[in-house]
């Protein structure tokens, strides 16, 4: 056994989260290493049974009674409160539903409306996942504001009394860089603007502290580190003291104070339900609820500690196994700037990832030259990490 393999064995033996892996449906660890949980989380074992019950009994047998008797109607806020502790939000501030793209729209337009008429600029993270940028551009056009795309590092320098709202990603989806949420939020507030955070690549991987840091609005998806399944609904956080000022650009009947009053005039609900739009997607929402059971007894702090240990160990193994100069890490070495993934720049990255997948190491390729590996502490172990780096070294050496 190599020295790194022996180290992996020791680290796995001391890992307090190691038992969590059994709560997921995964291939035999000797055959596959799944490092794409930052794109689509693995299937929690509790989900198939729950979905079967929801479909056969709740829908098939109880039918319309389930809106009440099976708790369908209240699911968006109930599940929002289950996500709350993972992102540092007290109950009553998160609603689950719609996609992240739709929630970015709701949050950003509502943020501009909160900021008031005098402020005519929206600042957006220029390095963002494309959908956030597209939606921000449309939101700016619709609200008559100017869009100002800058990198997160440049944000403090462009803030001023013209700034209405700022949309930033907590972790860069491409490089894995973690941005400084507390200090950026404070800078946005000092300028009198509204901070909107996208948590897609941080929720479930590291502490966010929404309440603690006074974040105004936040959105995130649930199919990455929260393992909700393909297309599972996203969530919207509106800080409690801003809820009465949340003026949704999509005021659907589900967000009405009296949805079954069927009134012609719109009057928004109070609290988190104000973030709803239309009928919730119950099947995927309840699959998500079952998926969130894997968090029982787990603290985000423990997840973060293991995540950093995994990415540190991966970088160490890559340095040892991959021929010098063949890959270059785009992910910051400093822990306070690192999310839960490692991005390696590599010539022929597309071809290299194809070979890796053939050999059972699943990460993903980001155009044009990035290999991306996501580390999900609930089901990835240190032996997986050692193996992934070893296979990467072999694949890259064979490509020379
Ligand atoms: C994954 C991701 C999304 C996904 O948006 P969908 O509407 O769910 O397709 C959006 N923004 C960021 C930053 C993401 O990482």
C-alpha cells in the first residue's frame, strides 16, 4: 500500500461522518468514485420509499385530501424550515419552490423595489453561473436600472448611492472560490443597498450564516449538496424584518393572503409564503424532504471540517501522483477562500474527463479546459480521494 493510501485509510477510520455513506444509494466504493455531487447529489436511500408512498397512497388513494391530510399545502415552508439550520436561518424565512433561476428573478426585482426609486444600478457577479447573469440583465431592463457586472473582489469599489441591489455567488461554480459573505454584505449595507446571495454551491457544504451576517435575500438550489434529485425545487430566503417589504414580481395565487378567497385583487400573504408563486411541485418537493433526512444529527461545521480535509488531501495526492506541470489548481489554497470543490486547469480536459469516467472516477468538464471535482462530505471518503487522484495521474501520464 502506498503511503497516501495508508494515510487515507487512517483518515477514513477517524472520520465521524463515515457512517453517513450507508444512507445513500451508491455503487461499490471499489468500482466508482462519485465527485460530481456539486452538480447532482447522490440519491439518499430514504427517497424511493417516500416517493412511492407519495405517489401510490397520498396521490393514488387520498387524492385531493392530501393537500391537507398529507401536508402538501404547507410543504414549501415546512421544508424551508428544514433547510434553515443548514444555512443559518431561523424558522419562517425560507420558502421552497420554483427553480433557482426563477428565485433569482423574484429576489433581484424585489431587492430593487426595496432599495427605492433613487437607486439606478444593479451590481452583478460577472463570474456568475450564466443563468444568474441572464436573469439579472432582464431584471435590470424591466426595472429601468443599469446592470453593472464586476468580479466579487471589485464589488466594494463600485458601491455607492446609485447601487440598488447586488447579486453575488457565495462560491464560484467554476473555480470553487469562496467569497467573503460577511464583509461583502456589510459593504453593500454601508452603501444602503440590498444584498442578494446565491448559495447554490455553498448550502450543504459549508456554514453560510444568513441571519448572523444580516443577509437580505438569498436563493439556492437543492439538487447539488442537498441531494434533492434532478430538478428538485429551489428556495428563497427573505430576512424576517424585510418580509413586509418583499414586493414579488410574480405574485401568484399561492402567495395571496387568502389563496382560496379567489379574489380579483391581490393582497400578499405575510411571512415566507409571500415568496410562493403557483402550485408547488409536490412530487419533487417531497422527494427533497425525504432527502434532507440525511442531515439528522449532522452539523454543518462537521461537514465543513471534513470538506476542507478532503480537498486538502486531494490537492496533496494530485501533487504526488500527477506529472508536474500537467494540471494547475484554480481553487484557492487558503481555506477561507475555498468552497467544497477543486478545479484543475488541464490541457485536453475534455478528453481527460472522458477517460476518468471510463475508469469510474466521475467529475465534470467545464469548457474549455477545466476538470471539476466536487467533494460531498456525507458520502465521499478519503480512500475515494486517493483513488481519484491516482487514476487522474495515470490518465494524464498516458495522454503525454
Ligand atoms: C446550479 C446553479 C444554478 C441552477 O439554476 P437552475 O434554475 O436550477 O437551473 C443557478 N445559479 C448557480 C450559481 C448555480 O450554481
